C-alpha cells in the first residue's frame, strides 16, 4: 500500500512534463518565481542557530532502534529511505529545482552536506 502511495506521489510530482500542458506541478512556482526568489533572498539569512532539538537525539535513536527491531518496519524504513534518496536525486536534476538551489548561492551547501552525512550514518546504523 505504501509503495502505491509513493508511486502516485512520484507520478504527480514529475518535473519532466512540458510547461503549460496543465500537468506540470512546477507551473505555479514558475509563475511566481520572482516573488519566491525575492522572498528567499530577503528572509533566508541563516543567522539564527537553534540546537534545542538535539536534546532529543539520544531518546529518538533509542525509539528508532526499538521500532526497527520489527523486520517489516525495518524493511519498509529502508525502502522508504531509498525511495526518498532517489527522489531527491531526481528533483536535483530538474531545471527549476536546480535554478532555485543555484540562486541560493550554495550558501548552505556545507550544512546540507553535513546533514546528509548524518542521515546516512543513522541509516547505516539502523
């Protein structure tokens, strides 16, 4: 069932369709691109740092380890992570998504890389 949901989401979010055909999910974003770029440039300063959520890391890891002891949940988790990694890679290849990422000036690429490494480590530990 969950894979049918992912397949449906995947088909709904394809970025390969032609603009203006009515099936392009990015059409609205393209029409408002100027607004969103201005918004991004104005508010995405990355000056506030909040590490409060890290206090839950240990408890979250314990709970996740407990849930992943179940063979079916473990399998579903790994399949979901794999699907999302593929989806992220696909979206990064889309022109509009790449434009948005490039417009940020890669200001946060180091933080993103660190976050991806942390996620990968957690996934491998599971």
